[in-house]
């Protein structure tokens, strides 16, 4: 069973949106207990992997730090790191899925993103009985699920997953910066900033650039 959220919130400013447990509470009322929020980071960069995370939050008394959870894009790096530490130190179950730039080039970014999400779900220590997924659907995953538009802004489980994915991908890009210096990967994390584009023009693509993404593709012609 796959459900698609119909509320698209066109034109709504989501910057100050606080994620809630409403979606999870609806599912709890239906008898679901292991509800995983799923999100990804890294669809848009010119370099590096796409990374997804799946997070199952506790259903009982929720820890106070959950009140600080937001869409990862709304948090500073230090805030993300702090919340990530709380997630990993607590009894929250989470899984991580990483798909390389080679697979992105071979299969395309949307299929690669779905693959990363599937990997993240498979890495959970316990199998969820329902999935709340940011925007996407996973027809290959035989678990009841709902695609939630702006899920990382409105749904607490998805927002937590966005933080786990973002912190892990950022750390990967910092490590890759040491392997491929000169591009500023530790700063822009592979996104197409002016500094990155200037380095790409000056140095040409490095091994972790996505060869099917412009302007990288144009530099290979």
C-alpha cells in the first residue's frame, strides 16, 4: 500500500515550520508501532554520493532533545552535530544508505536516491512496519508507506532522518576533500557554488564528480 500526500503547500514558507508527531500518531492509532522516517541528502551536488537515512523514533515518553529537531537545512552544522549525537547515543534506531557517484551516473539520480533509501531501511536493526518518506515513493520496498511532501519540515521522524543523512554525508565530503584537494569539497560539500565552479573550470573534474551532471559533463567533452 502506497499513499501520496495531497497537500502540496504551494508557495508556503516552510522556513519556520516545526515538525510534529502528527503523522506518526495517526499511524499509532491504526496499530502501527515501528514507524520509520526516511529522507535523503545529496541529490543536487556535482560530486560525491547520495546518502539516505531511516530513523525509528521512540513511541513512549519522548526525550526533550526531540523538540530541537528540524529539517536539516534549517539547522547550523553545530546544531545538526549535537542532535545527531543525541540520536546515536539514545535508543533511537537508524540506518544509513550510501550510493556512489558511479551508480548515480549509471542509473540516474532518482533511481540512485530510491536505492539509497532502500539500503537505509535494510540497515535498521529492526524491520519497520510503516514508512514515512520525504516526497518519494519506494514501490520496490514491500512495506506500507506514505510519501509526505515537505516531509522533513512537517514530520518529526523524517526530519530526524534528514539530520542523520546530512551529518554523515557532510563528514564523507570532508574526508573526500583530503583525497581531492583544491575543489573546496569540505566547504561546499559538492554543490555547485561559484567557488566549486571556478575550481572545476581551473582543475577539471576529479574522480568523484558526477559525469552526467552539467557542467561536469561539458568539461569532459
